[in-house]
């Protein structure tokens, strides 16, 4: 039997599976990065809005950070609560992902305390 031929055929069969799994891993890391980026920017926007006591400039702050929001809800009744969602293009699939963060910031004793959703 020709062992080199068997190895080549096995490699050709397994290679697409390995590449697909590697692509899924990269996409998952990319989505986690995008969600963490949105979360971090939202926390910064909450801090700036509470410090400046100005809630009208929130959408422009997202635009300044190159984030195009799919949807945003702002509640300023007690502290500042922002629910923001962003459409993130998929690297493998045809449809896009929508990531969402839900953060509430309250100022207590000159510190801002953040609470998730």
C-alpha cells in the first residue's frame, strides 16, 4: 500500500474541517472583542454624561467612537441607564450579529457605580 497517498487524502479531507473550526474560533473571539469594546465605551459615556450632567450628547459620543448603533434606550430617572445594541458583521455566516449591552451608572460619594442589566 502507498502510505503517502493515504496521508495526502486524509489531509485533504480533514483540512476543510480544521479551517472551519478555526474560523468559528476567530469569529467568537471577534464577537467577544466587539462586545467588550461596546461595553467599555458605554461605561465611559455614562461617566462623561454623569460628570458633565449632560445627557443630550450620548449618540454623538458613540459616533465619535465609530460605533453605529442599531438601537439605543436612555433612562435618566435614577442615575443613567443605557441599553445599546450594535450590528456586527459576521465573518463566516451571511447574517449579522446583534450585540447588546445594558449598563446603569449611579453616582454615590463622588464615585460612579456600574450595574449590568
